[in-house]
C-alpha cells in the first residue's frame, strides 16, 4: 500500500496553482514521489522489485525510472540533512516514461505487493497522479 503521494496535480501540493498556470490543460508532468507503507525498507524493496522500470537518478528519459534517494543519491547525508533536502526515508521518486500505462501500473502493483505481502497492495493512490 501507499502511505503518501506528492505530485503537482494534487490540490494540496505546494506547487499545484503554478502547475495549473504553466502546464497544458489537464497535464501536470510525469515526475512524482510516493512513500510505500513500511518506510525505508519497504521503499528499498519496491525499488528492487520493479521489473519494467530502470533504477536511475535521472528524470525526463523516455523510459520510466525509479530511485530511492535516501539509500542512493542522498545516502551520505544524515537523516536531518536528508530531511532538510526534502528527502524522506520512505520516498520513491518516479519519472514516468512512454511505456504503456497498463504495463506501468502492473509493475507498480507487483512491486508494491512485494513490500506488503500480507496485504492486497494496489496503486489506486498513484493512478490519480498518472
């Protein structure tokens, strides 16, 4: 399951008003962050469980990308420094590529299921952002 989602299409996002102003109508970009229930370890499990997406610290590629900043790009920082940089322990950053949406959703479903094997994991919270 998903604990939280951050995407500028969501009305409570701090940049929602700017996104509505500057993006084309009903488009909000392909980069989002989310936190799977289970924290740091669940985020790492998600990253290690995706099959379609690539693990890269890049955005704007044609291919869908995922990264867990707390254990990769920001691992050298203390937890406080990561927090100051906007990195949460459970944060997964996603850049959606041009693959079929059904394939992306299926990959999210199976990777989230790996983080919470005792629960019926779905990506309903993320579908709103896609």
